[in-house]
């Protein structure tokens, strides 16, 4: 079977930069999935994506589908003649061309044939069109008088299979072999003879780097080189790098400068202005201070780069002037004076205003600080001011600066340093792996804010559903767990959730609210431990007990995970499962005293003695949360437990003896339940 390379390129107006990678990956995946489904073998697959094109190059593509063996079972040989003829007709043959096969149900007619594979070239148009139709485009657009829809207007289509054009029409475009070069440097058609020359022909003479990853690496290298010229460290944000890569086909880095007076504005405000509005990279000196320089990526090679730099400097100046103006204006109004104005902002129609939320956060923050032995008044003050920077001009213009600007304005107002820190730390962690709050008020407010939102939304029957989580409650829950566990805080979630729920004026779903939210939050631990390589059974063994202190929950999980590595673990887990089943069937709940006088078998006497000894030694370990030591101690019971089940009949005819043995087993189970439900591991 012959093989050829295949190239498809769709030329468009400039594609959305933040979506380019996603569109490219989806386009490639759609085509390769279609080929695989069609049974066409292929070799290496290469994606290309630039502002004005999506392309896929596939090498070693078979020129036809593999032949398929078709077999259909027909009616019984005893079936009416018309039924047999109907089956033969459906197979495209006559009845006498059918074969007969013997089965365990008797003799049947059977049809066998070889279906010849279709030519790959005939399949490609539909595969490409299907892939384009399935691209994740939230909103498609039309252009001109056409009713064709795509993310952006389309201009050309290249489809080559070997050195032949795949004759078709897609999105109103007739396929051909002509691509186009750079919009400014080489705004001409480039005729391709074979797919393999695609990237090289675009690069020269076309002045287009079609490979996204190569362009990205070029930009990264150029920006770092510009930083080196300044004796600085270039700050390359990955999201910004991706966006800039998607905006340029022939990247050229140029570095400009802005007035040092702007450095009086908080650095993050300047960085946000440069990054969000102008797509500039910034630079830090050796001490981590922002330098008055920026690097921009141009899509052209200028004959007068200094003129381009000066143009960018003129553009950034008013942006930074705005930031400086906002900062100076905002400082004239204290955060405290903005508290009352929070009453004009609705947090959620059933949960009141942002002022109501701030009041609840303040109250709960104070309780959390007290529970941690920290200053209650600082936490309450931090909570009361927590949302006031939302009313500032700076945050209105740069929403990602909420919290950070609160910190700067609080310092300007003369607030306590920890209270100021809490204004920014309340939002930590902002994303997975982000840093956690460090100040006591910051920790208190960060937890309080999230618990207030969780209890409020659950209390009005608006928990997350499926993939919909508009208030990011899953992230909020995980944030609370991370803070408590990683900051080693001995806090009881059930108690805090009750306080948070009671702080709301009225909640329709108040009954059992603490348990609902607690269950939701503890379930967030599942993904956490999966990421850490801890088996789900370990998590479930601890979840069965529903410890409401996250730090305690984490210690139990780690202890059970260690226990699973012990040689005695498997047998004891199986024994626990057996004990659990026996007690459940007998309706035994809780523990009962064991009457030693009714112990007759040597194995049950030995087990009873060991259980009593374990009770005494485990009590202080449980009290100190030393669960790993506890399970290591309990692992020594394996021999006695095995002997008990080998030599002792639990369901004795004597009712008193039976109940006494059940009591012994309930005490055994209770010892393990001091850590987790080990039966889940069995």
C-alpha cells in the first residue's frame, strides 16, 4: 500500500490569540481521530498555528483504507424461503451464494465478503470539515453576504495529498496548493508542490514561522536576551508568552523605557497595565525591584526600530499616567470611609450586600483568631475592611489587583501592618499551588470569607451542579483545607460552619447545613490525595469517620497510607471487613463490656487480653493524634486475630457466649475505628 504526506491549511483573518492553541489542538485531534476511525494508518502528526492560519501535516498516510472482512449471520436453514431471499438481497447476493455454518443452535445461512477500502483522498474532505465543525468556538461569526460561519472570516484553503490537490470545497473555499506569506513582509501567494515543504517555504520567502512552539521559544529567548542587555531578569509570564506567540508570525523583541516617577506606583499596578493592555514583558533588577523598562514583541522587522520603540513608549505613558492618577486619587479616601458605601453593592440577592458579607466575615474572623490564640480585634478589623478596595478606581480599572491595592491603601491609612497584609492575603490561595496567607488576620479572613460564601450558597440551595460552579465553591473549599492543613491549624470545621451559618440572617436550607457543607468540603480531599499518589481506599477509610478537623483528617490519611505498607495490613483489613459484616448482620452498634468469665477458648482469651493492653497503650496516642504509631501498635494484633477466627466459633449456640464474643469483636473494631475504618481497605 502506497503512502503519502497530507497537508491541510486554513487561512483566516487574525484568530483569537487566547484561543489559538486550543483551536489548533482540537483541529489536529479531530482529523487524527477521524483517520483512526476510518481505519487509515498514518505516521507522524505535526500541528501548525499562527495568527492567520491553522494547519496539520501528517506524514506516511496510507492512500486507502485497509480492506475489511464482513460477516453476517442470517436466518436458520429451516426458515421460510422468503426470509432467506430477503437476507440474501440485503447482502447484495442471491440465496444460492450464501454459505451454511453449523452453530450450537443449529445450521444457519451466513454471508462473507471482503469490503474494499476507500481511497484516502476521497475521505479527507469530510474528515477536515467535521473537525472544523467540532472546534470549540463559543460564538461563530458570518461575513459579507455569506451564511458560512467560523470563528473568523476564511480566505484560503490548502489541501495536498502527496503532490496532488485534494479537490473539494470547505467553508466556501475551493482547495488549492497556494498558501500566503506575512501580511506586511511578503503579502503574496506561495505555491506548494509537496506537504513537506510547508514550514520551510513559509519561513523563506514567506517570513512566517508557522510552528507555534518554535515561535514561542524564539520569543522567550529574545525577551531573556533583552533582559540581559539591561543586566536584569526578564519576567516571562507563561500566559502572556502564549498570547504574544499567538499574535505574531515573525517575532522581533524591542525594549523601551518609561519615566522613573511611575515607580512610585505599586509595581503590580504598573505590571498589570503593561501586561494586560499592551502585552509587554517587564524586568526586575537583582533585588527584585521593577525596572523602568519593558519589552514588546513586534510582528515586523523595522528599518527604524527606534521609531517603533518610541511609538510604544508614547502608548504606554498615558496608561501608566492613569495608574498613577488612580493611585494618588484613591489614597485621598480611607478604606474605613468606604465601608458604608459597600451597602450599595449587592453580593447575592438572597445573601445581602457586600457590606453584609464584610460584617459576617469580620465576626467569623474574630472567632477564628480566638480559636487560634491570636488577636481577635485585628482579625475583625481586617475582615471589616476586606472588600473596601473594590470601590477604588485602581481596582475598578485593574480587577486583578483587588486585595493587593487594599494592602497598599491600608498602609497609607496607617492601619496595622498585619491588618494591611490581610487585605491581600484574604484571596490566597488564588489558584492551585498558589502561596498561602501568613499573617494571623490574613489566615482568619481567608478562611472566614470562603466559609461565609459556602454556607450562604448552600443555605439558599445553590450548591455547585456538574460543571457549573459560578461562585467557585470547589476552589473555596480546597483553599480552606489547604490553609488549615499546610499551616498546621487545629480548627474544627463543623464548629466554624455553624458560626458562619448562624451569621446569616435567614437561610431557607438551614437544617443540617453544617453537615452538607462539611461533606462537600471533605470530598475535596479526594483529588488532593489522588494527586499525592494516595489510593482512594485510604481516603475513604478516613472519610467513613468524617473527622471535622482537616488537620486531624490529614494525619489519619497519612497514617493509614503508611499502615498499608505493613506486612500485617492486608490480613487485618480483611479481618476488619469480616468483623464489620458480622456485627452489621447481628445489628450490633457501639461497644459492650466483655465478660471474662464467659471466655472459654484460648484464642479468645488471648485476643481479649491483647485488646485490653492496646486500650491502655493507645489512649495517649489517640489523644496526641499519633495515628501512625497507633496503627503500628495495632498491627501486632494480627496473630491473635487470625487465631481467633481459626479456632473460635463466634455464632455459638449459647446466646450469652455468642453475645460476649460479639462484644469482643466490637471492641476490636472500635480500636481500629480510633483511626479509620480499616475494613474499607479489605
